[in-house]
């Protein structure tokens, strides 16, 4: 098994989601070592979806299991996560992996699926102007996914090194965030702004960068509360605000298998489970991308 540290893990340690108590970790690859009633899964290398619905409520019956009112979420809500030697999941949550995807790459399936969820929710065409606001772990994945639409994409970030990494991955237009730049971009606003900074200030900035009748996609989750928000702008400018969370695993697996998304350069460090606290501390430092935890090391 191998697991990745996510920004959500860090926010959970700061009180996000009401102060979760349990084992963290929801980005992982693992081998099935026990499968009561489903022996064909034994020995398979898998990734797993994190939402576990009850299967009986109206939302589950409508195919909205990830929004089940009684749902648990691996490493986030009511279900222990992957920073452990063993993890239990329903077989329905599992996805077998091809040998062409390494364990290190497979750790990115869950966040990459979340990036593909944007395209499930918003139609982006080559004629559209799109800003991705944020150059962190998820922002880099979102940018690579959206770039595949052929749209006029600009990634706005705070790190020259991360923006250079994106350009190396084929994202041509990047911009270092400054107050002057944001004013300039606001004069030519985007059709769609994807907010993935993980910061409270991200939404007001995104609203300043989107055109009237445009769409803002929110990917950030954080423990702090958003205290200042002009909701009238949504009405006056007829904006669409889209919350975006988990996404399609098959699309993510396919993108890693065909090498249309590059994740290797995002890996910063790898720790054994006994050094998990150090792993989270490093992942929380400015400029650090993906930190991996090996529960069996």
C-alpha cells in the first residue's frame, strides 16, 4: 500500500469538518488481502473511491451515493483512512489497476478524478477563456486536465517553480499572481474560473476574474470560515457557482495509463508510516507538492 498526503488531510488536522477523529488518508493504492464473498478480488492491486453510501436512501437510489445523507468518507468522515497497514472498503468502491500504472502514480488517482469532475460538471470548449487559480497539488492536476479541452487556459499561481513544472507538462500560459496582474486579468475576465488555492481569499478573487454570466468552480476546502462574501454579485452578474468534489475514477485511471497527465514530477518525498507526523509537517510547508506515506515501510 502507498498513500498520499492531501491538502484536505492538513485541513482536517486544523479542525475542518468539525474535528474529525480517526485515521487520515484517502489517496491510496493497495493490494486486496481479504475479500469475503468476493474471492476474485484477492491479490488485485486497486485504488478506491472514498465515499460510502448506505445504499437504501433516496439519494443512493438516484445514483448520488457520494451525497448519501448517512455517508462516510475514507479518512475524512466516520471511516478510518489509508495511513495504516490495513484499510477496509466495500468491493463496490474498488477499481483494479493496470500494470502500466506504478504505485506512485496510482496514489494520484483520487485527486486526478476530482480534477476530471470539473469536465463532468462544466462544458469547456476550445473557444472559452479559463483561469485556474492555484498552483498547488490539485491545481496542477486540474490545469493538466482542463488543458486537454484546447481552451484558452491561464494558470495563476504563486510559485515560479510550480508554474515552470506546468509549462513542462504542456500548459503554455501561466502567470505569477500579483495585485497588478489580477487587475489586468479582470479587464479580460474568463468564462470559467476554477478556484483551487485552498485559501479563504480565493473565492473573492475568483469572482473578480469571471465575466458576467460566467462560472466559478470551487475546489478548495478549508477549516476557516468565509466571513466576507458579496452574494449580490452572484445575482447581479448572473454567475454560476459550482461546488466540485470527487470525480470519475475510470477517466483518471485512463489518463495515467495513456500518459496524458504527468504526475511523477509532483512527488516531493516519501516517508514510512512511523514518520507520518513528519510527513504531514513537510506537506504543510510552502512549495511542497505531493508527500507519500508507505504504511508497510
